[in-house]
C-alpha cells in the first residue's frame, strides 16, 4: 500500500509498505478520508515530540472496515469514524477520572492515516471507533478527533449560555470552539484573529469577529477566554481579556521548555482561573460523536479542498502560508 511518511521537518515521502497485520480485536480501515490538522503542521514545520520521525503521518480518519481480527467490534464493510488513541482505564489517572492523562494513551496511539489502510488496535477499536451514519460524508466524519479535543476543553471550561466568550485564533480548532459553543447555547461568542478568510468562517458559525489587535473588551472583560494560537505572546496576553473572576483556557500547546509570564497581581487578586486541557478521554469522544451525528453539526466550511498524497508537500506549504484551513487526503 501507499503511505505518507514524515521523514524530517519539511521533508515528506511516499512509501510502498505492507498492509498491516491484525491481532485479536484489531480493525483494518480502508481510509476514505484523512484530514490535516494544526499538530500535523507543527510536526511538518519543526517536528513534534508525539510524532516520531521518520515515521507514519496523519491521525484524523474515517473509512470502511477492510478486515477485522477475531472479536473485533465491527464487521467488514461497515463505515466507521474514529480517533487515534484510547485510555487504558486501569491506571492511576484513568481511575481518577482523568483518562486524557492516562499513562499509556500517547504510547499506544495510532499514526498513519495518510495512507491507503490504517490498523486500529483493539483498545482503540473497542472504545473510540464508531459507526459512521450514511448521511455524514467521510470527509466530515474525520472531525471526530479534533472535535473531541474541543469537547474535552469545554467539559473543563463548563460555559454557561449567558457567558461572553472570546476565542483567540481562527484556525481550525478556534473555529470548532466557536461552532461548539453555539451548539451549547452560548449566544455571545467573539472570535479574534488576523486572517480575514478564516474570520469570515467564524462569522458564518455565528461569532462576532475582531482583529486580534483590538480584542480587548471595552467593558468588564470576557467571562471566558480560549487561547487557540499556541503563541507565547498570546498566552501572556490572554488574561488581559478576562473579567475579574473569569477563566482563561490555554488550549494552544507550546513546546516543552517554553516559558511565559503573567501579572501575578492580576491573576491572584482578580481571581483569574487558568485551565490548560490536554487531549481527550472517552466522554469527550462520545460528546463529539453526538454533535456530529445527532446535533448534525456542520463543519464543512473548514474543508479547503481535496488533495492527493503526492501533493502533500504543496499542501503543507499552503497551510504554512495561511492558505486554507483543513485539507482532505483521499488515499
């Protein structure tokens, strides 16, 4: 089969590799759609601690079961949508209700959705793979994984319908936060950024939009601020936008070793609550699946076009230039 490999920052290759062997409970997915994401772009730019190089690339996917190991939860021919990880449900953190921090959730994750076939191990297949309904296109079914990250963040944030929420950064994740907040009934959502095309998508989802340079609230500040840029300077500015007693969610990840600073007086005496959600657990995946299949949340405006695996380098170069939001590979 053909598979895309990330060999080094900025270097991709298409390899011919064997179709993965299955063990008990495993699934072999014929990939019908696999989408790019911000983590992929970070890895392409500078490498990423969770994406070994050289190695298989991509982790958002949907497809059809091509083969199933003994005891697998789906049959050959079923259309499915899934994520690339699952908690062990037995370690200290899982027992504490923090499945996203499971001690093996990252070491057992699956990479390689930018390929013709993807092996999904039993643990993930049994917990975090779902049947794809016929009405949901394969390309939109790939949103399950990034939307689960958003769902986890909102589970932690616990927004109320009357809250005034500011989202910093109109990338794919920031736009999904806007869409999900609207699903939760939050009527006043503001999206701040610098990319006019992406801000326009945010307006389509129901957000008021502002330039990132004029995001300060003229009144008392926002009830909640969601940082989605992953830029240290925006992390530092985030608390400036929050009201007294407000919350700041630092969602956009920074590299290990990065340092940021805040006004300690503002953080303490104004009782700003910082949150920094990471990854997701099974509850968040279930919620994301519900939004896509029951609420029928339409995230198609985030899709910027289809690409062939042979066009991967050009695709990531376009994303580096801020062109498009998410591209779909159909191996």
